[in-house]
C-alpha cells in the first residue's frame, strides 16, 4: 500500500483543508478524520472537520472528538478530504466548497468520479491508510493521533477478529501502542461501556431474531428507540449479533428510519460477498460488511433483500 504522490503534493502545496465523513459515522470514519485533522494541523495547515449529525456517545472518548463540527463553513477551501466513503452523497452534506477533492477509502463500492481517489479495498481500515499518509508527511505520532488511529483500525477489524486483519494491520497497531495507545482502555470504551438504554435496546432487538436457513436477522424500530431512550447511533455492531449463531453465513439488521424506510446492514462470515448484494440494492460496502437503504413495508424490504442474497450468492437459505 503506497500513498499516491498527488495527495502528498496537494497537502504540501495548499493551505486550507476541509475533512468530512459519511452519515452515521463509525469508529473508523471518526478516528481517521480526527487523526488527519491533527496531523495536518501539525504541518501548519488551516483545517476543519465536519459531519452531519452528532458524534455517537460511544466515541466521545476519542481525543479531540469535539473538533468535529456540523455547520458547513462558508468559505472555499483549497482541498476537500472525503474520508471512509467513496461518494460525496454519502456525507449527507451540501454546499461543500473546495478547489480540489480527495477521496480516501477502503470500501469495494461507491467510488465517486470526481477528484483524486485513493481506494484500497485490501486495507483493514481507512485508519491504516491515514496512518501511512501521516508517516509519509513525517508527522510525529503522538498519543492523541495514535489513539484515534488505533480506534479506527480496532473497530473496523472487529477487535482484530475479522478477515480484513492482516499482518500489516497488526504491525501498524503495534506501532500505535508504542506511541502511547492503551489497548485495554480502548477495548473498554468500545465494547464494555454500554449505557443501560443501549443494553435494553440490544435485548429488544434480539427478541425479534428470525432465521431462514443460513440467513438470520434482527430488527430495530422507532418505537424501540422511544421505549429505551436511545437513537440510531446506539445500534453500532447490532448487525453482527445474528452472525454469531453457528451455521449462519449472512446476518442482517433492519433499522427503521424516521422517514418510513429501512437501513439494512449486512454481515457475512466467509462465503458471501455482501458488498455485491448491497450494490445490487443501491448500496455498497466491504466483502463481509455492507449496507443499503430501502423503502417499503418491513415485509417488502425483507423479501427484497432475501431475494438479492439468493440471486447474488449461493446463500439459498437452505
């Protein structure tokens, strides 16, 4: 994995930078964008980072998470960085003004045609790519940057359990630990600091578990949010739970949106490329983790997704 020289040149030759990430940001998007913000600031750059919506409560432990704003700055930046997604539409933001655009992403799908693109589906996380970028810029790796990058990599590899965990992933993680990261602290924050409301939401959603052969799914409704005092950000990792069942190859979370549609998150073990399935439904993602947004009744959406799984894989449900 090599940093494109065009990106290094753009950073060296320009002064003002805007960083943005996808809607409903996860640990990779947040950690990568904050680390890039801090790294560019070290290089004396004028940098802003924004996202649509709030930083999820579970990631507010990240150093400098409060630098992420929601208001679109009324200025024209030299360079816009789109981090952890390949399409500006996925940011949910409008009127982003910049002379140049750079995409840094590791998803298999959703690549915009505009600007300079650095897309590496072999990277375990976008955090790995930002780590290499900062190293190429000779940015010193302090504890704050390292903690953000480690969290980005740790969360997108499922705590180094998923197939995207490679030897290079662990080498980078080791370097971040040497820079001051406390692995146990991050593991606690990510996996062992669940609010009581979120814990109740987990139990509510697990009670909806359905299975059809090697496919299993759970549901989260708007009513569940009201009952437990939670929000969409509290569903992080929910799609993984049905995949834990022995014999299940594809798991799904159907999350009801406030506009009446459903966000569908798909996860797989080894045999099924859920990015291909999600792409057939207008979404995208990774081989083992992808998603899309569909409209219709819950039953209509479920049947549409199940058909797509059968048509795009050998996951017949038998």
